[in-house]
C-alpha cells in the first residue's frame, strides 16, 4: 500500500497485487501528470501464489525528464532544481478469465529522483525533507553554502542557511570546491585540499604535402589535435563525512567552483560542469580518516581539430 505523499524513486516502490482464483492479469498504467506521458505494462498472474509483488520504480523513473540545474548565477536563494520531483498517477486493473475487469485501483503520489544507500523499500515522506548527507552540513569560509530541501513536496530548492552546520578548516590555498548531485536527489559540496590538471592531446594527421621549390621547403597541412583535460582532486576525509565520498562517486551531475586553470592562466570565478568518469575507491570503514581522490573530466568548448 502506498500511503505516503512522496517516494524515493531510486529505491523500490513495491505494490501488492492480490491474485484470486480467476485472476488472469493486471494492466498497469503510470502517468506523469505534469507532461501527460503515459507508460503501460501488463503482468500475468501466477495461480500458485496469492499475491503478486511489482516494483513500480523503473517505470516511474522512465517518466522523468533530465535534471535541469542552472547555477550560472550561483547556488543561493531562488535556485530550483527542475525535474527532480514528478506528480504520478497509477492505475491498476485486474483482468479475470471470464472477461470481467474489476474496479481499478488508483494511487496518486509524487516521486523524487533520489534514494538511500540501503535495502529498504517504499521509502516515503508526508512532509518536506532536507536532502543533505549528514546532520551537520560542512561549510568553508569564503565558499558558498551548498544545501537543498524539498519545498511543498513539489520541488527541490537550494537553501541559503541551515540550522545545523560545522565550520571546516581550509587546508590549503590550492583547493577545489566540488558540488554534486547527491544520492538523495539534492546537492552537496566538498572542498578538496589539492588538485591537478592532466592535459592530453591526440596525434595529428597530415592531409596535404606541398613543396616550395624556390625556397627549397616542404609545406604540409594537418587536421590539428584533440585535447582533453582531466582533473584529479585529493583530500583526507574524516569518517563523519564518508557519505560525501560515496555519494560523489555515484553522482550524475558534478560542478566545480573557481577553477584555477593553468591552460588559460585564469581563474574561472564561476561554477562549471564536469563529467564523472567512473570511480573506484577502497575505503576501510573502520578507519577514522581516509585518503580519497577522484578523477573528473573537464569538457572545454575549444575545438582545435580542424584543417590548418
């Protein structure tokens, strides 16, 4: 039974479908009430079981639009993370072997693109929740607060203040502030104490070769090179904040703040999106502190692979 108003869609959302002697199948339709998009499925009953259980989370997840987060003007008041919560209608019809359909069962819930690192199902809420990873939010002097919560169970909003926080030390002058969509569907951030930028270029191809007889020189044209930029960030993290590490490794949306880019010689002085390249880390839970690093890809808009 779905008796909550809002559910985490990244954990199972399971319903029980009672199977009677003449039940043949169940027809399920799920509608995104914001877009009108409908997805349908049909489940066939097993006469040897009295209850069929079905996880709605995959079909609900397919109704989400991509996350729309615009941090061009910062992460403060008024920033709404769009498409993180959808309003869903669920219609279930039981079909019998004599051609009779029983009265449909309907649910109306909201689904949040987020979840918990556990084995629970049907994780739901009737009131707004903070989408933070720890009770005390880490904050660093000189860096914007990154925290978020649901509002009216209908949207995910960035916060300008939080009741519980911990002032964190700035360990170096060469740190990199990384913001990421966390496992709960909100946003969190961590100040890494050090980072490096690795630049890699591809081989170029010669596409034309000419000879300047008068100057006794050979002349050629190339197609330029592809350039990629990989950012390695590092920090030593206390056990209290291990949830930030696990959540960052699984994040689909990562941003960096005020990158000191040696390729351009300038600080960006803004939020820029980077790519999670896939991570692997061995964190010993019994340790009270761990060394942690992560690789991120910086997608520059420059294109040097052209005919020169």
